[in-house]
């Protein structure tokens, strides 16, 4: 029972247990009926019990075993779970709190509560008597998934939303566009997906690799797919933050619409969707044509995604083409700008104003700080903590996602057998000891740290199995960092967390997650390191 992940604030065990029987009912107040639907659906599948629903008021009697309701006075994501002689009561300050309490309830029922059909119809399902009081440390508990480098079909995205909810994560940062693929249908610019969603071949392994897979790779989400993903996430109290990466990481868009590129320095009609990895020199031209085009893209993005924050990328934009482009240089002169960095700032500032005028907020990777940042913009601090510290000190909100700590594409073991072992070695323990709030910040500045996010870049993750392998078990440690009130990194009890992981691996097994086993890769996951980077190499340059 005390093997919950993420660890709750307080847990008091009682003596007995609440047994579920074919007569047991699940009752929920109207505002949390959605949570009851999710919990009831999952538990009916796993247990085979009918768990009939009620509104929590009409029926009485001892057949009511599970109750869900709001409790004024608790924070919106805060919950209280009491299992005693009266059954199990989950109360939350808001529906999200009730949902997180329901996730705890599922963990209390045991690993088989995560299966989609009963494996033993005769087993006894019981919730131990316990009181759990719990609330998250951070409001932004994020996971970024790059579906541009390798496309993850919609079913896989929905599955990741379920996995996030099971770990009480609540922001899905959806990296939808990059040099290697454009993954969201935009009705007014159909070539973005007709041309931009497929590449002819793919580099196998990492940058030093001499190998290619000579087979087209691609796919995209229709607007209905996106609506479904957003609605599915909303049911799980997860916000989907879309990312349209500009002005770098845009070759797929330029391949579809060559006029978006710097046509006076490169023949953009000869460009195709990029088939290798790294930082790409072919960036957007800072022209009115480009601005109007992306305003059109964002108009459709805003219709699809209700998220307050919209991510515009802003990372890794080489300025070489702008230096050589007469058009870009004329723009710098006309605007009275100092240099190409200031031109990028102007470009980002344009979309900041555009989004702000529509009631949204811009968020971008920490490069958007270079050359000055518009007031309301927020920053994803990925190149270590420095960008986040600078941003918080300047009064900008920050999501901490330093690549040194929480880039889960990075290898998790120094041994030779990690599949495509890129980046720094970051073990389960390293992630457990990650602290999102740097000690340099004053309490006032630290209030700008909205939370934290783990990032999954998929250059070397060609399918769901590889994504699972990189994400897990480390995402479980990350979830605890994001949710639980852990002490300072050096004082964290990793041994105790690791003991709780024994139960969590059984949950992940039931969920069908192809995690990295604690004792090393499974044979099918081995992909000897010749295609990757040396273990102690310089920081990776995806
Ligand atoms: C990034 O990793 N380029 C944000």
C-alpha cells in the first residue's frame, strides 16, 4: 500500500480492507461523473465486476463501495482518499483532484487493476483501509513527445495520455512539426501534410551512423484526430500544448511551400523533407509571406487546441542564411534592428503579440530569450538551468526541462548494450535526484517556475517499443519529482523509491509498457552502440 508512485503527501494505514463484489456500486456527484466513467470503465475491464453507477444520493446501503465527490476547501488538484468500514471515498477540490485520487485508488487495488480484462475471475478485489491526503508540488507536470522525427500513430498518442494520467502528469507538449515531418492537417495549406508529412528515407541510428533505412516514413493527424486527442486528454485532465516550431526546424514546411524559405540564397524548390538528424540551416525567411502563412496555421491550431499556452519552438535557428539574404538584411535595416538575433526576437515577438491578442500565451525554447523577449512569454528551459534562471529573474514564467537531467532520449546506462546510446548517461537515480527549482532563485523568482517537463525526442526511437524503453522506468521517477514534496536531491531516499518500483514494474507490466528492465536491456532491445555516440562524448547535438 505504501508503494504508491508518485508518493503522496500523507498516508495513514488502517486495519482492514474494502472488498469489491458483484453488488458493489460506484457513485459519483454530477461534476465528477466524467471521472466515474473513466474509473468505472477501467475497473470493470480489469475486474469483470459490474460496478454499477449511481449519482451518490439516490441509493444507500452497504453496496455502495466507491464514492467520488468534490470537497470545498481543497485545491483544484488536491484530493483525499479514505478507505474504511463505509467503503472508499475519494474527494477532490476539483474534478482533477478526484481523478488523481482515482488513480491512487487504482494503484491500491494492485497491478492487475491496470489490465484490460480479468486474468483471474475468482480473485478477491480489495482496497486496504487507508487515509491518503495528497496534492501536487507543481501545476505543470509535463511530457513532451516528438512525433516529427518518428510518427507515433494516434492510438499510441492516446496510450501515452493514459500512461501520463496513471502517473498524475497533466501537460502533454505535442511537438508536431520539425525538419523531418509535419504532422498536423492544416486545411488552408494542404501541402504541409501532402508533401511535408513523408520523407523518402531515414538515418538509422545517430549522426555518425553511415546507415539509412531506404523506406518512406511518415503520417499525420487529421483535424478530427487532433480533436479526439485533445478531448481524450481533457477527460484525463491533461492539457495538450501544441508546438509549431519556427523559424528553425522548418524544412518540412519549406519543402511543401518553397516560398517560406530564404529563396535569395538557396534554391528551396530543391529541398525535400529532411532525412537526417541535426541542426538544419534551412530556416524560414523573415518575410510578410511567412508571417501571414503561419498566422493562418496558428488560426487553425487555436481552433483545435484550447490550451492557454501555444509553443512556437524558437530553438536552434542558425542565422547563416539570414546573414547572406538581402531580403533578411533589408528587414533588419528597415526595422532598425541590431543583428540577426534581434531579427529572431522580432519574429517571435510578432507571434507573441498575435497570440496575446487572441487570449493565448506564447511559450518557446530558451533561445527566445536571446535578443529580448516579450513580457508575457514563457520559456522552456532546455539548455540547462541558465535560461530558466534568467527568464524567472526577468519575470517570465518557466518550465524547467534541462537536457542534462530530463531528456529521456539520453542513454540510461553506460554499458555497451544500450540501444542507440546517445547523450549523457542518466539513470533512474539521476532523474530521481533532479530538482526543478534551482537554488539560485529567490522564493519570489521561484514562483515563476510553473513546473517541469520530461522531453522525448525520437530520432533514435522508431516505434512505440523504443519510446517506452527510453521513457520508462525514468518517467516514474520524473512523475514523483513533479508531484511529490521531495527533500533536496542529496537527501532523497532513492533506495526507498527503488523498493516501491518493484510494485510499479508490475503495474507497467500489466499496462504493457516495454520499460528498460532494472537489470539491463532485453535481447530484442539490444542495438549495439556502434551507431550511437561514445558514452563520454560531448553533449549530443540532435
Ligand atoms: C531542443 O532540444 N532543441 C529544444
